[in-house]
C-alpha cells in the first residue's frame, strides 16, 4: 500500500476534480484529504502508528506552507498523555500518548487567532464505532480529515495574505475522540500566551455540505460580534444556522472554558459517521472549500476590529443537560434544519425508526405525549423512554402527518 499511495491519491484527485460542482477545487485540498483518509493511516487512532504518520504529514505540509513550529521546545509537536478504560467492567486502565501538531504565522501582532481541527479518529473501530461488524479501518474522511484539510488550506491562504493584524496559530489536535484530551492539554499548557488569543475557530466535520449549502455554526453566542458578522456574509450562497452555546462535543469547548470566543463550523451529521464508510469518495470538496472561504471572509471582516469581546453563553440547562438516554431511535438528526420539528437526515438500518417505517427526510413532531419542536425537544423526549417501551411517534412527510409505532 505504501509504495502505491501517491499514485492512488493522484488518480483519485483527477477524478474528484471532474466530479465537483460549483467550479474548480484547489487540487491540494483533494490530495490532503485523500492521504489523511487513506487506509495507509489505519484510522489515525491516538497513540497508534497511523496517528504518527498523519502527524508527520501535517508537519511536512506546515513546512511547505512556510509556518514556524510552535510546539514544545521549538518543535512542531506538543506531546500529552492520558489514561482511559476500554472496558468499564474490567477495571484496567490503559495509558495513551498523543501529540498535537502546532504551526504559527507571526505577524508581530498583539493578538493571535487560533485555528484548530482534530486529526485523530477511531482507528479500527475498537472504541466509538457504530459499525456492527468486526474490526475494520475507519478512515474518518468527514470526521475529521475534512477539518484538517480545511486547516491546511486556511494556512496557505493566510500565509500570503494581507491580513496582518493578528498572528495565526494552527493546531491539529489529537485525542479528541477519546474526550478532547489534546485541546484540553493545550489550553492548560499553552505554547503561546493564552491571554493574547483573540478568538478560536474549530472545524469538525466540514466535508459533506448538502446541495442547499447548509452550514451550522456553533458558539455564535460567545461574542456579541458573531451573529452580525456571520449574517453579513453572502458569498458562496451558504445558508448559515447558528447555535449560541460555546460547549459542544469538539475542541472549541476547551477554549470557551478559558473565556475565549469560539466558533465551530459543521456541515451536518451523516449516516457514515463513525463507520468504515466515512471515506474520501463521499466528500463534497467544493463545499469544503466554500466553508473555508467563508471563514477567510469572516477573518477579513474582523481584521481591523482588535480583540473581540467574550460572552458567556447560557448552556442547555435543567433537564436538557441532565437528560440521560437509555434508548436510541436509530436516526441521524439534521442539525441545520428549521422545519418546525426534528428532521431525520438518515434512518439507520435495523434500528427502531427503520423497523417502524420512518424514512429519510421525515420530520418528527411528537413522541408519545411530548411535542418535538427542535433537536432539544427531541433529546428531552427521548430521555423519557426505556428499553421495551412502545410509543407513537408522529412524523410529517410532505404535507401529511403520519403516526408510527416505535418499540425501543
């Protein structure tokens, strides 16, 4: 595989360029994506050989772009370690050694913008996988080779840009899939003055933009400037949906908890999430470049604004935060939808929703006695059921309301 990987990448990219919609796509983005999501990296699990290969590739790209190393002791990397318990019933903990890769553009500015994306994934699927079969390579193209590819593209664009009023720190985090360990370590032991950080952008799953160009931007309540600036950008035809909270299941959370304004860019969930099917052939390269260019325009709009203000956000409180799920419906929610319910992006095979006859695109409006108006209403309702329960789920399909009997 190793001696053939370059030929594979080049042949794939020649096909991918033809397949994209919306104009020419930067071929380097395609090469970065296809390498990072190749079988050669064996799923990029933190602490394994695939992670080391991915880190070496990112370092090489940082060097090509002309960044300066900003890891530990003048290196490109920031090592960290953590323990985890692979079997909660076994008692034995395992120690894992990972490393963040850190590059810098020093413009001599008083403030620094942090741009981050995690490069680790779930390896052979021994943890965190939704795959029901045996061990298999989980390439993690959307999650999150897409984010790292966007990070490398942004580094190239910013290295030669006229945006000089901030420095730029690029961090490829590891340990995210185990619990944000890389980003937590960075903010606890930063390689720059954390007080100089202006804001942080996080890209996690930006590779599957839908045909109608939906983009979810989380963290829009972490600074009073975010919503106004996001709404002002009209280029690319992108349709932005925002959420306020600075807390979420990705690396921006670590920075928000240090009172730093954050935004998390996300093109939506998909049925291949954490399965061996999350491959480069399904990536919307044109959409990934649109997201990256959208971020560049946002940074340009903020370049003359100095250090932006931070705002605490009202986290999902009460029962929403405390909700614990004993069951699953077996769907992938559409986080960007404002359809007046919970739109189903994908129904997973052989799960309760599929058995009940639900379909992709159905909009859940009620579960039992609980109205569902959005993703939070859905999560709240789901937490009320336990294994063996039966309930009626009302879905809107087109103009028709349909009742489905679900058994968890």
